[in-house]
């Protein structure tokens, strides 16, 4: 069991890990040992996630989520399989934690009269500057 927040706990059976060969540092070891991890988590069918968190997680995941709703996290920063595995789990937990935060509702506001007046004055000022750059018309 992986404790994400006080209310969200994910069963480790919901997470599937595939170990692949990593790129980057490691010398010959990188060619022989599968140290990078591709962590897969089925967001659509996870019983551990509340619906509102699920929707926000799908939006947050972006391109890391497949059409079937499987979130794929690739971790290959470290030279050992265990550290990459832990890194992937931590990144998944962080993503779910961010999705569990309810965004603050935006209240519509209107610009103040003074701010609108300042904006128009600035536009007129810029227009005057640009008008001054034009060539002077010669009268005959």
C-alpha cells in the first residue's frame, strides 16, 4: 500500500512496472542491465481514486496518459533499478497529490474605472509616439 494523502491509498497491485535498458551514464552496465523503469497505472479503472481526483489527474498527466487511460511514467535517472523504481513511484504520488488539491474557484472581476482610463491614456501615448515617427508632410 502506498500512502498518497490521508484519504488516498493506492494498492501496489494497481501499479505495473516494466524494466528496460536505460540511456545515459553507466558505462557497459547500461548495455547489459535493464535499470530504467516504465511504471503503468490505470487511472480510468483505479478503485483508489475519487472521481474528481481522477478527472484532474487525467488533465495533469497530459501526454503521459494513453487513450485507454493508462498513465506511463518513465524513470531512468539513476543507475540502479531500485532507485529508478522509487523515483517513478514518487513521481506518481506527486502527480496524484497535485491532482487531489481542489483548485480555487476564480471569481469574475471587472477592471476599475481608473485602470481603464490609464489603459486608454497609455494607448494614446503610444499612438502619439508612433505618429511622431512618421515623415513630415511638406506643404507647397
